[in-house]
């Protein structure tokens, strides 16, 4: 076969391949193909389609297979720390996808972390042992309260919390002025005094107490009085009247 015959045969083979629609594909190596847990234990279990991110806050703990985060409400999520430099016990905010499956197998699921930041813990999480592990609920806070101590007087309670059409309301004197304010529960329990006064965090002092605290992040806090008690330092503890 002459040189020109070989050239024509090669061109004919290329033409047939093009007509058949066959193309060469390059493997996608953007994610590990061997399921390596060193990079991400959930790398092969990402949800298909558009990623749906969620954000949780809580304390880092040591799980069975992976790190875990426990929220103030007691929910547990597993996650892979990766190169992030955080320690057990630190309070963080994590944003990420919920993996379809993971070998972590602990908590409500595994988060594929997109971002992790250290943040200030909410009032009731500052010292879980001190708070008694009791979550503030509507039934817990509703009623009359007086300052704990030898001068406690339930005949003249320092404040009362009641349920109204618009939610929970505290009736007391604020800075010696009779005032009604809103009580907010959830992840950040607090007394919402309204502008220009700051919110005052609340936490349980189990099993029958409630503490009114100064704002955790307000360095210029000007002390507020509730029912004649100045809210400063470590706050003021009140007990419920029977």
C-alpha cells in the first residue's frame, strides 16, 4: 500500500468515527473518585440539583466517627472539620448541605460544610450546667416572679409574665417606670424592652428559677433595673411564686 493509500484509509476511518457520534470524554476529577474520607466523608453523597444550604449553631463535640455540633435545643448534626481550626467545646455557626448519606451515622444527619465561624453563644448556653439544662418554655415563664433571697416577697412580686393575644408580656417597672414589654423565647430567650433600651437575655436557673442577664455583647451597657433590681454583673435570679 502506497503512502497515499494509507492516508486515504486513515481519513476514511476518522470520517466514520465522526459520523457515528463517538467522542472522547475526560473524567471529572473535581471530586475524589475513591470516596476518600480524608477530604470529605460525604463527597459522593451530595444532593443532586441545586444545593440547598442550611445553617445551625451550637457547640462542637467529639462524635463516634466524625465531629458533631449540638444546638441549644439539643439537636445533633455530624460534620467533617476539614482544615478548620476549631476545638471541642467552642460555639460555632455552620452553613452547609445535608448529605444524602454518610458513614458518620450520628445525629439528625451529616452536614457538608460550606462555612464555619466562631460566634458568641446565646445567653442560656453560656454555662449549660448553671442553666440546669432546662429550656425556657411558655409554661415555665408564665406567672409571678420575685427576686431570689431573704427579701423575696410573693405578696408583691417584682414582675408578672402573662400570655396575651400578641404573645408573652412581662409587666414590671423598668428603670422605676411601670412598663409592659415583650418576652421572646426560642433560640435566644430575652426581654424585648424596645428602643432605645437593650434586650435583656433570659436563662433558666433550674428547676424553678429564671435569670435576667445583662447583654452579652454590649460593652457600653448602661444598667437597667427590673422590678427595682439592677441587672448587671452575672444578672439577677428570680423565683416563681406558687
